[in-house]
C-alpha cells in the first residue's frame, strides 16, 4: 500500500518540510521594537553625529556679515530639525510593512545554505547568507546586519549620495540564550566564520 505522501497514494497528504540534519535550530524569541530603536539609534548617531554640524555651520554663516544672536538660534533650530528628521527615519523602520516580520515571535534555523526565520510550521522566511552584510557579536547577542537595498537605477548625483549615506541599519537580533546548547552556539559561530561574516 502506498503511503499518503507517495505518488498514487490516497488523500494527498504531504509531510512538513523538516530542517536539514546539519541545521542549528534555536528556541523562539521576539525582538522588541524599542530595543531595535535603541540599538539602531546608537549606531546611527555614532556614525552620523558629524553631519549634525553641517546645519549648525550653515545657520552661523550669515553671522560673518551680520552680527546677531539670532543666527545662533537659527543654527540650533536647524540642527534640532536635522536630528529629529534622522531619528524619525530610524524609528520609521519599525512601522514599515516590509520590516514587520523582523519583530514577530520566531525561531531560527541555520545551515550552510540559508537562514530560516520560522514563525510557525507553515510560515517561514528564508534568507540566503549573501543577504547578510556583516555580523556583530555583543556580550549577550549576535546582530546580523542585512545588506542595504540598492537605490533606484535612475538616482544620481547628490540624491545617490544621500541614499547611500543616510541609510538605516536593519538587523536580526539573536540572543545567545536562544541556543539550545553551548555546542550549537559554537557551531553557529564557526558557520559565521566560514562565511567571512565574523572575525
């Protein structure tokens, strides 16, 4: 008698796709949007603080010709606007429809070919390793940074520079506590090193 998942068998049942025998499977976790905002904001301002000096300097330029304290006020207002706009860009990532899956409760399955983000048995998102740009290891977690998307082909000049300079980091947060054993964590680190993602 044929089994249900074989050709010609009755019922048309299909087995659930099982993880690869080489896969590292983690416990479920959920990345909090506030934790993401805090980490992303710290990284953005560590890199972009120097750009906040540009609106400050532009606001002070007229003071060379016309001496007034109002130019200093204008400098502070322009700098504050820049900081607010850049910070809104970072916090906006958590509200975008494309990034919603990153903040669902999920487990991870990693093997040499792919990284699978599994929300349920039926619902999973597949990432290949070439979609990961770099990995940072903190004391309690791994941050897997996704490569930024390419700007549209018709973008050129200063718009292209802005698109590349003011991108927002998007990353997966894998706490070390989600690994089922210390051996799994070491295997994951070895996999990252083989992919040249972790020093």
